C-alpha cells in the first residue's frame, strides 16, 4: 500500500516544487503542490504536469488524487 510520504516523494522526484503536502489513506490522496512550473498555466494544465510527474503510478499505485496546485506567488498571497 502506498503511503502519503511515498506520493509526496514521487511528486518531488518528477517536479521541482517549493512545497508539497500529501494526506491520504493508501488509495485516496489529497495533495497541495506549490511549483514555479505552474506559472502561466491554467488549473487543468497544472494538474497534467503533476500527472506526468507521477507517470504510471497514477494507474498502478494511486487510485485517486485530489490536488490543489499553486504558483509560489499564489501561495505567498494566501
């Protein structure tokens, strides 16, 4: 069973992030991801970047991932 820490590590390995927080129960996960790679991208494009970073793990290990994506500027303004 995949842990939230593993999902966090997978995201960080595939995407340069300023911050990543992941919670979940082994099948369903929620993530907050802050990355400069999201600048100039809409939310769908940002989520696609994360899915690409996770690759086949999204089909094989992670059954559901809900995410909030932010640029560093959006995150700082919160």
